[in-house]
C-alpha cells in the first residue's frame, strides 16, 4: 500500500491573501502560524525547488538560546520554548534532543566572559551553568587533556536545554501541518519578479504565471539580497557559503553539543552515529553550495585539536548552505518601504535555531502590518539609526560575522 502524501500539491490559484516566497523552514513556519494563530488560511508558499532543498536541510541541526544582548535573548528563548513542544504542536516527530550545549573556554579571560554571559542569561530566565575544568573533564573525558594540548581547557559554560533537532523533519512537519490547515504549498515554482504599483506590492511573477496577493512575505535564506532586488530593495546583505561535515558512524561517545572558544567550531553526534560538525563561513561571496578545501582543512584541524581520536575517522560527506550575512550578524523581520511587502532574512549563523520564533513573529508582522514585540530590534533601518545588534562583538564587518 503506497504511503499517503504528507501535503497536497495543488495548482496555484490566481490570487491569495498572502504569498510567502520561500519554502524553507521560515517560510513554512510563517504559513503555519498565519493559519494557526491568525486564521489566515488563503496562503501560498512558493518554492523554486522542492521542500527541504535549501538551508533547512543544509545545517548542523543545533538549537540554543544562549544569547547575551537585548533583542536576541527573549527572541531565541521563545524559539527554544517552541522547539520544546514542536513535535506535539505539529503531531510530527521532529526528533528534538535537548542534550545540552557545552561551550569550552581556552583561557581565564574567556571564563570571565562566559561568567558574564551566564549571569545575563539567568537574569533573563534562561538556563546556564558555569563549569570548571574538572567538571568538564568528568563530562567530556575524550577531549585532549594532555599537557601538550594546543588549547588547554579552563572550563565551560553549559546550556542544558540546548540540543539538536532533525532538520528535514522540521520542514516536513511544518509543511504537513500548514497544508492540513488549507495552505497551498507550490513546489518547482520560481519567483521572477514582484508586482508593484504606486509603492504597493500586489503579487508576484513566477515561472508558472502571475499570482496576485494581498500581502507578500520574503523568506528565502541565502538568496534574500537578489530576490529583494527584484522588488527594488537594496539590502546590506552578502551571501556566503557555510560548510558542514559528517564522519562515518561510530558508537555513541558525544552526548552533548560541543562548541569551542579557540575557533568557531561546533560538533554533535547524530542518531546514526556520525559526528556532525562545522566552522566559519568560507569568507567570500558566492551562491554555490560547494565549499573550498582551505576551510575543510581548518575545520579538520579544529576537530583533531579538540578530539584527537577524530583523526582516525573517515569523512563521509560534506555540504554547504548559502547564508545571508549582515554587517552586525543579526537578522531582519520587518515591514519594508514597499507597502504590503515584508522581509525575513539576514540570519547569518542563526537561521535554523530561529525557525519556530521566526515563523511566529513574521506571521504576526504580516497579519497585523506591525512588527511583533520580539523582533522590533530586527528592523531594516537599524544601521541608519545606530542600533546595531552586534552579538558577536566584531563590529560592522560582514565577512567576520
């Protein structure tokens, strides 16, 4: 007996109340919450390829809310709370695994920084624990604790509620739930332009014809800048490749998500046994989904420096996702200067973990033509007004974020 379809594949109507451009996690979540929270079901999600083909299926599956500055703490904590109940919400097993994230400190100064971050988190009602070197060694004995370690470990900060989620299950779960509420999910339909007259957006041009809309939302991950350009918006966004890697499967050893203070490096073990890890962006503008060998070398060096046993494993495969990089490393969820046109983009390294809260707040912004209180700092004009959200503390340098 054949499996039933998880979601319908309708022909596009001539018009909808809302059209969401982009069938990734953020676009699908937005459509679901438009229907669920706001009763707007005459919605179309338009995806140029197939559901799950973009960044929602090209990441390292991490979820966390260990942020420090206002504008980020409440938003990502709301997202983590939504993750905690998402499988029940969607009636679909998203494989949410709250195994805890441990961020390792490699200097006394970094321990002071982590203590400050942990205090800020706890003042905002977010779980955080500061661990000394002995406590870390008890939890993670497989790290390099030798006297010759390149980066001696001084301690760590841990968020016990952080963890991982099966990324493609998130796309499928939101797609199925949105479709069940009446949302049209239209795959293999590329947006080629926007219908804009007198400063108001009233639809989109697609490879399958014009689709009129009362409101249009853009949620296209690494393609935000050039899709928005079709609507006459010039955004402070660059597109970069971010690679991720997985080794051959081994017996369970890594119980937590491990991050490193010496270099941007993060690792967890999948349900299949492979070690999944990643590092920095490749550092140049591109729309390809293939990375460069020098980044592979850097990430491999991090892995072996932190966990020497990884040198004995074979790298099974690696992949790349296209990321919107903004000058301050923070996203946009907001109205645009064009009436009835709304923007969700610029997520840098933070897109997957933000999926539920992004859909929750973007749907509110579209439904009420007013930004949700959780995303009022994610405005498009914040650079003009000097209100950068520089969580990484690196200044306005896109390639560093």
